[in-house]
C-alpha cells in the first residue's frame, strides 16, 4: 500500500512544478557560493521535466539525493538550505509530500539570508501560497498533516521540527489541509 504522502502521479506532477518554483527563488543563494556546482539547478530542471511529463518517476527516484549532497558545497546555512530546497523539489517524483519540504527549505533559506528581518520567512511563505494554482492547493490538501503519518517526509524527520516544521504547518493551515 502506498503512503498517503505519495499522491498520485497527476498530483505529483502538479506540485513538482510549484516545488521547483519555490526552490528556484532561492537558488541564487546557493549558486553565489558554489557557482561551479550544477547539482541544485539540475535538480530543479529535473523536477520541471517531471512536471511536464518528460521523465517518469522511476528515473527521478534514483536522482533525488544528488542535490542534497550539493548542500556540502555551500559556505553558509542559507546556501545549504537553498540546495536542500532543490533536493526536495527533485524528490516530488518519488513522494508528493517533498513539495512541502521544498517550500519549507526555501523559506528557511530566505530567513537565514536575512537574519535581521524577522518577517522574511513569512513573506516567502505568503509568496508561495499566492503562487500556487488550484490544482496544487487541492493536491496539498490531500496530504496528511505534519506528523499524522510516519511513512514519509511529513512523518518524524527533519521536516517536522523547528523552522521547517513551522513553515509546513503554516502552508498546510493556509491551504486547508486535513483537520
């Protein structure tokens, strides 16, 4: 039985494009620190290709960890968070819940890049919410709430705590996630 965090292929393709948009907004934070490392940009491009139906989930599943390893090339926590946002976007082909991880890491990257601006993450989350279409919002509403299902990224891992968990809870609350 598939995890409820997986979503069906159509929903994963819808949220993959949105997740790629979230990651691409913070990509300059990574690329400024690691201009010769193409892994994060490639992960975003692969997420977009998956969203367009140009590649299948099976091929993407093996590639989802590549951008995550790019975080080691970053010289700041903001750059590393930006690379992790790209990795999460790439992971959407495997499990739709990774879209929320991409958004949360993007908000974290923005906040880390602007430590004197306590509203930076909130503005980024508002942009993410405003940029999603009805199909993305509907797909995200089908995901279990953070911590409700242990069988994926919304279970008990890094995405459930701290700034990442707060961002995901905000996104789920705003899109009207399951109660």
